[in-house]
């Protein structure tokens, strides 16, 4: 039973890291346009 919990925890951790990396990558791609995309709302950098 503990191995199942461990596998679920590892899966959640990988999913969190992947979504965080995707967010960082999209921010890096938009930096040259002067736009940073946040989950809630995009904000323009003056």
C-alpha cells in the first residue's frame, strides 16, 4: 500500500514540475514581446 502512495506522490510531483516548466518556458518566449503571461491575466511591461 505504501508503494502505491509513493507512486502517486511521484506522479503528482512530476506533473507539478512539468506544468511549472511549461509556465517558465511560455514566460521566456513572451519576454521579447514585453508580455509576461500569468495564469490569471497577462500583464504588459512598460
